[in-house]
């Protein structure tokens, strides 16, 4: 037995040595598994957070972010990064802006080292400008850059819809008709000649520049500059002009039952065209808030010659009550005129003539005057057909112009016995009458039974 003991000790030592050598390998294997599992879990959780990010719009349409996007927000707010923002206020060397991605207000301090590309200081920027800011951890402004996501449009015809918080270029826009943008009631500014104004001050005749910002979650206008305001253009003394057509800078305008039209400030060319007038052209200067009056009483009316051809000689001819000799053509203004011709022994001629060419003619057919009187005819019952000298003239009661002398009047009515009478008109203007008491075909006094 004593001889075998060393062998047992040797075996135990070898076994113990084998257990000691495998444990570190096992420990390292477990650590590797844990690291891989941790990385996988982090990636899954990160992806889940991003996939479940919910973007919401507040009542003003601004973008807000859920807590799950904290990583993205942190990146956007990273000090030294390029931050797109709209200037909200400038006081001295301090600028306040709204981060357009994180919807966060930031206050920065400019220093002597601040870089302003293309300009020298904050004085050259305005509230509502969309730019890119760069600043350090002490909120010192290091750079203001041009914003790559900023846009601008300039045109006339801007219409504001306050209930929808929308601005849109309307029908009289020159380039961007129907183009529309949302605006922010809290941030969007209106400026005219370096003074800040309100949306209510904008008229469709103003020439404006819209500046805004577009991203995946935002597309709004933040600055409206009234480059040119408006004044009033008023036309005077044009009501007697036949069918006037008003043209402003080559475009026809409608006065819409008023003599005043709103026009963008500046120099404009006006034309007034009428079929009876020479074309009127004038350059006018519209000043903001002022009325520019254009008097059209001096518009040169076109003229034409009128030649009158009567069927009898010796007539007197009148235009608008003024007598003109017929020995030569009459020069008249374009348009419609009332005319009259008279001659003893003839009926007066009354009519109109339209002058619309260099030369115009008027034929007049004078009728001899025949002295006449009047005959008043009535009957019982009424509605009898009346014939004078065999010609039907109407039904009773009536008054008829008849020549001087004797006339036979015949009255007819169904179911009544026709009757006739003779009347005499002795002088011009004399009035006589004839009355018929018609009898039924069957006497009312005969008993049919």
C-alpha cells in the first residue's frame, strides 16, 4: 500500500491542475457573450426609440418633439454646430433666435470676433431673418451664415387669411399666383421701410417679399417685407366718355363702380381708350398713402363730318337744338346726337345720328303735313271693332286721328247688330265723338218660349 500512495498523489495533482487551466477560458467566453448581448440590446432600444418617435404640431403649427428624440435634439443643440433659426429680437450685441428644428429660444452674445459674412454687425439683420447660427459653450455668437434651407418669393397680390394662418398670392399676382404658405402668429414679422407693422397693413396691391424656411417638418413664412406700399389712383370727369377702357401698365383694370383704384407705389403708365376719343396716355407717380388724381375732361374726342340729304329742299336742321346750315358738311364729335328737321307744310322730323367715322351721312324723308282732327269712339258693350272709311283702326274705346272732312264709322261685335255713323271734322285739331249702343241679334224683349 505504501508503494501506491505516491501514484495517488500524482493523479490528484494532475486533476487539480486541469480544473485550474479551464476556468479563465470559461470566464473570458462569458464576458464576450455579455458584451455582444449588450450591444445588441442597445441597438434594438435605440432603433425602437427612433421608430416610436412622434412628431406633433402645436396650435400654431410649430414642431415639438417627444422625449424619445432626445438624442436627435441633443445633436441639433450641439454647441459649435450649425443651427438654423429665425431672429426674434436684437438689442445691441445680443440676439435672440428660435431654433427652427428644436423649437427652442436661444439668446446669444456677439463679440468682436463674431463673423458676419457680407456685412459688419448685427445692425444689418432684422427680426424675422432666417439664418444659420454658430456659438460656443458660453453662448457667444461666433458666426452668422446664410441658411441653406431658407427661401424667398417676391410678388404683388398677397392675401392674408388670419383664420387659417395662411398667406397666398392671389389673382393679380405677376409670377406666383395661388402660391400659399403658413405663417406663425408669434414669430412672423411684417416690415415696411425698416419699421415693423402688422399683417392688417398689407394690401394686395403691395409688392412684398416673403422669407421662410423649409425642412422635413416645417415650411413657413417668417418675414414679410413690404418693398413697395400703395397709394390711390383716382379718375375724374370720365362719366361722359363712351365705354372707357382703363389700362395700367398694359393690364386692363376695372373700377368696379368706383373712381378710385389702389396702385403700388412708384411710376406707372395709364391709358384710357374709348371709341369716341383719341387714346389718352399719361405717366403718373404713385406715393404711399396719397391720392393721385387724373382729370379726363381734356381727353380729345374724335370728330367726323355729317352730310345731310333731305328729300325736299329748304328744311331747317338742328343738332342737339342748335341749327346748322346744310350748305356744307357738319363737323360733330364722335357719339350719338339728337337731330331735328322742320319745314312749313311738312311734319317735323325727329331722330338720332351716330358719328363713328371720318365721314357720315343722314337721309331725311320729310312727310307733308296733313291737317287732322280727332275722333273718340266708344260703345256699349265695349270691345266693338271700329272701322273708319272701311279700314280697321281698333276696338272701343279709342281715339283716332283723322283728316278733315266726312268719315264713316262702322262698329261690329259678335252677337250684336252692326251699326254705323257719319262724323265731320271741319278744322285742324277739332275733336268729335261717336257712341254706339249696340243691340243683340235677338232682342232682349222677345220671349223665346
